[in-house]
């Protein structure tokens, strides 16, 4: 099993949903995890649960706020002495028909889901360049490659991440910074109960998934640990898909 002991990983949006699962997986592999999120009460509850798995800290950060991201990175490095891994997981969605989507709706989602990843990547890379390298991981979605009704801004943002990852990977490789994307399929999480409650939607997506079930955050554990592993020095610019075979149908 990969040992990340001595490594420090930032997980944005790590206080719930997929991010919580990714944080737990990194902790279990031995990393120290620093969670960045906006909801301090929710973060406090997450820290209480994650503390049993390893060393975890947090800071309040709105990833769409440039000054907040700069400050959070400075504080994280100041507290831990380093940041080796940045998992850009924080995301926002807006379930609305395309014809009713306003420009404010669009910008509210893309500010977090695309701009926020860029800001976190940039600040982490600036530190990693001077520290001798690291790993950047963007959490995308199968919505990036499959049409998803009522989620135009979300899907466009997640597709944009794939291009961001490839461009950053090419440019940052000389600094020993690896950049990859993790693309989950349908994952059952508590942050989207309305999707799980929609029996027809769950039935249709389950039938299309070759393994015949939705995933759980635990299904992403081995992928995120691999992407964070400093031994994977030749793996960059890639998209690791964990979707039970959904995208190959």
C-alpha cells in the first residue's frame, strides 16, 4: 500500500461528499490533510470524524476569492512547512434548464468550479516549484464528456478542468509538478440527496453502468492515493476515470 507519511495534502471542499472521502483516503495512507472549506460548522464536524484516521487541520477558504486562496496557502505552508498535494475538489452546481440559466447563475458556478481550481492550482504550484515538486489533482466529472440536462455551467466547468490539467501538466513538468484529473461517475453522497431520492434517475443511470451500481467515495480511494503518490513521477496530464464503466457505453 502506498505510504504518504510525511506528505501534506490540501483538499478543498473536504468537509463533505466526495471531498470527505478523498480526505479520509489520504489520511489512511499516512498523509497530513488540510481541509479548505467555507462552512466552518460543517468542517468542525468533519474534523471530529476524520481525526480518528490521522492528522487533519483546516482553514476557512472560499476558493473563488483570490485573496482567500493566497492567504490559505500561506497559512497552510506556515503551519505544516510544506504542501505536497493539492486536491481541487470544491464545487458548486445549479440545477436549472438551459433556457432559464442566467449569466449570474453561470458565473456563480464557474467561479467555484473552474476559477477556483485555477487559483488553487496556481498558488500550490508557486509553492511546489520552490519546494522541488508536488502533485495537483482536479476533481472533474463524467458530466465533462456526457451531456447532462440542467447542468450546463457545471458540465462546462468540469470539461474546462480537463484542458486546464493538460496545459498545466505540460508547463509544470519541468518543475517536477504532476497535474492530473480524477473523473468520478455517479457517486452516492449526502450532499446531493435529491439525486439519490429520484428513483427513476437512479434506475436509468444504474442500468447504464456496467457494474450495475452507483459508486461510493470509498471507490475513489485508491485512485486519489495513486495520484498523490510521489513515486508516480511519470504520470501527468492524465484523466483517471472511476465510473464503473459508464463512459465507455
